[in-house]
C-alpha cells in the first residue's frame, strides 16, 4: 500500500506594502471627507445667515408697518386686525417682602418668585409683589368669519 505524501502548503503572508498603500488611500479619503464637510458646513452656515438676515429685515419692516398703522389709528383693514399684546411679569417688592418675612428673606436673598411661592404660598405672596408691564407689542390677526368667505 502506498502512503500519501503530504504536500506542503505555501502560506502567503500579508503584504505590509499593500497595507501601507491602503492606509495612504484611507487617509486621502478621510481628508477629502473632512474637506467636503467643511465646505458643506461653510455653505450651509452662509445660507442660514443669509436667511436670518432676510427674516430679520422682514421682521423690522413688519413691525414698522404695524407701528405706523397703530400710530395712524388704522387697526383694521379687510380681514386683518391689529391686536395689542403686552407681557406682565410679577416681581417681588424686596422692601415689603423683607419687612414681612425677614427669616425667609435671609434664606432666599434674591427672592425668585416661584421659590417664594413655595415657601410662603401664592396667596400670601401676591401682596408683596409688584406687576411690571413690558412694552406693548403688536401682532397681526385675522377675522376668521370674513376670511372663510
């Protein structure tokens, strides 16, 4: 009987040169990606800034038109109506609060309204608050009954 003779196999080692070439190509691709990302971000940033400037200019023009109409007493036109809005904010009168609640004042120092409400209670606190009215702003509204037809 003839015995089989093992045939030696040749193991091909990975090429370090090939790995180096791949690394170079990878670095080129990653550089190109960073370059494109920077260009895209710059372009998008420029577009966003241009849109913001346009919107800001339109907002100023809109506000000027409304202010001029209010000054002229023109508050309605067709289906449009100008509504006046203002924001009212509660601010604690520090002297009155300090006299009424000296211990709590020492704890709070700056007296945030919400924390004072929690500590004193909303009903008790209102007597020691002042209301500050912000500037009136104007908003364009619609008369929906007429707008629908």
